[in-house]
C-alpha cells in the first residue's frame, strides 16, 4: 500500500510541475468529477473547495457550491472565474480544447488516474491527496478503503452460480447502449460476483439486437436517474431484444445511484456490497 500510495502521489506531483514540498497547500480548489470531489471531502478538505462540476453530487453539503457545468463539457472561463489556485479533475474531463486552456492558464491543473480496480481507487486517492498536500490523510484513507473493498469483494467468493448482468446506460430509440469490457460497469459487476453479459467490445457502445439476444442477461443493471436516459421496466422488457431474456421473465432490474455505482471512489465498497445484495439477496 505504501508503494502504491507513493506512485499515486508522485503522479500528482509531476502533474503539478513543481515539488510538492515547494508549494503552499492550495486553498481555493475547483473539483471536477464526482469521485474526485468525494475524495477531497473524505480527506477533510471540503472547506477548501470553491466550486464543483455537475457530476459532483455527494455529499449533499457540496451542492451549495457553485456548479461550473458538466465534466465533459466544461467552459474554461466559468472555471477560472472562481479564482482557483488548484484544479483537480477526473481523467475524462473535457472537451480537449477546454482542458488545454485550463492547463495554460497558470493555475495548477491535475488529471487523476482512472482505473476501475481496487488498486486504481487507492491510486486515485493518493493522487488527490498528493495534489492537496495531505499525504498522511491520503494514506490513511487509501488503506481504509482498500481494506473495506477487500471485505466487500470477498462476498463474491461464496457465489456458486454467477448471474449474467447487463448494464444498460440508455435505451433511447429502442437501442441498448451497454457497458462492455474494461468499463467501470464491467468492473463493479465483477467485484459484486456477477458476470458482465456484454462482451466483445470496449467501453460503452450501442449493441445490436442480435448481440443483446445472445447476451441473455439474468439481470438488468441501470443508473437510477430521470430525463432522456430513463426507462421504465415495462419499456425495457417490451423491447424485442430483451423480451425473451431471463431478466424479463423474472422482472429483474436493479437501479442504483450512478456516482455510487460507477464512481470508483471512497464509497465503492458500499457499492459492491449493495450490488451483491441486490443480485443474491444477501444483507449488505
């Protein structure tokens, strides 16, 4: 853990461009990305946050902060108007042009590592802690989350008949967009003792009806949200590609908070326990 933490902290130091010891701790931080913001708060630095992005929704107390917009559709002007002395962001912050402007604005800008694994969570915590100048707090948090995640992951060892789980990001226009190999959805399904039913492609992509039929999921997993991406259970199972699935037969749909489910931050052990419980009926 100490070596892993050192690597993550070193990434943050390199990104800042100057030795950590030579810096005064940042006091006006803009956090871009829900998991990064959760880590800042868990490190005890919430009072140093001056703004967040719209994906940062936990804990409730940060909702009072100014919202600079969606993580992948940032306006550099809106971020810089808050006068930050540090910007910390998840790896997929964008667009590229906005990130380039922020990097060139003279404010330290740190992109955090993105690896949906137990080691990846620890590395992300280490990187955020390194950027904030809180190495001791970061090492303690990483150790706690790693231990909790190992305990949550151990629940999967007792599963004798893993369920095939299809993570549906959206079903707009009757087409299923699902989480494939290497996605955070695939990772959380595996940690909870399930098998990802969507294979043969990387990341999040639209599946053909034939591919969905072949996937034959036992359970549909979705983020609990409204808007254009929401879909009622009846609407999902009315789709020809899902109507004959085991999931449709059993009415098996699990909906979880998206940030909790896919964030891979301090609450990931909780997400694993809750998903395992929903899949197999155990107490979280």
